[in-house]
């Protein structure tokens, strides 16, 4: 969340180096926008997320492992180089804390949308 708030103080400007022959999908030569990947620069195995969610939700996932599917990637993580360059971003929230906060938000969000008894 801090990265998003920090970016509010730095509105994007058109990129003078933008080249239509070799476009950078994260910026623009005319419209002032900039896309950033906000996350951790270290991969976390999917099953680690699943186990953390199980722990925080207090339930066991029904896991059905399948062969790799079209569009699946064997490994991925956030490339935060642009964000680090522009606002000095460095991830500081451990995955355990992030999952715990997400579960708390998810529960609160859905509880607030239940009809009053």
C-alpha cells in the first residue's frame, strides 16, 4: 500500500524516449501513464501460499494437481526495478504477514456485505 501512496505524489509524465517501433508497454509517449509491478522480488512456491491460506483460514484445501496447463508458467515473481528506481521501493512485508492481512481483510469485507439479521 505504501508504494501506491508514494506514487500518488509522482504523477507520470509522457516518456520522451518512447519509440513506437519498440514500444515499452509500461509507459507512453503521449498519454502520461506508468505501470508498475508491486510485489516481492523473490518467488514464493504456490504450495507455500496454499499452506499459509489453509493455516490462516483454519481449513484444508481440496487440492487436485494437474499437468501444467496452457498459459501456466513454471516460475514468476515481480520485477520491481522500475518501482525501486522511481520511489526507492523495497518489499518489506513477509509472505506470512501478507497472507494473514489478506485473510483478515477478506473476512471483514465479506462479513460487512452480509444482510442484517
